[in-house]
């Protein structure tokens, strides 16, 4: 799994400043998960200011906040294989 950070500006976004942390196996899946919670306002445009990978954790914005806000929520991708459905069962 990888960490993805969807940052916000000050207008017409789900939050004012800060970010949403998405944990998913790829950026495409992270965007899909994000869009399930925060649909595009303008078709084809993800409803955030910018999307960062793990490198976001090294930025001042992560440490000091984005327009006075920090992480608002975490969205995760969970895939569980039931042991009863595997050859080991």
C-alpha cells in the first residue's frame, strides 16, 4: 500500500485547507476512492488542489499545516481474502 495526500485550497473544495490521506495500492485506485467520497464538482477534475505521494511527508505543509489545517480524514483500500476460500483452508 502507498500513501497519497489530496490537498485543499480555500474555495469550492470539500475542506478549507488541510488534506485527505488516502492509503491505496496505486494512484489510480487512490483517486477512485477519493472520488467515491468527494465526487468531482467539474467532470473530469479531481475535487482537490493537488495530489502528492509519500514525499508530501517531507514538505513544510505536512509539518506546519495547509492554510491553518492538517489532516481531515483518512480513506483506505482494504482487500481481505477469506481463508475459507483459499487452498490452505
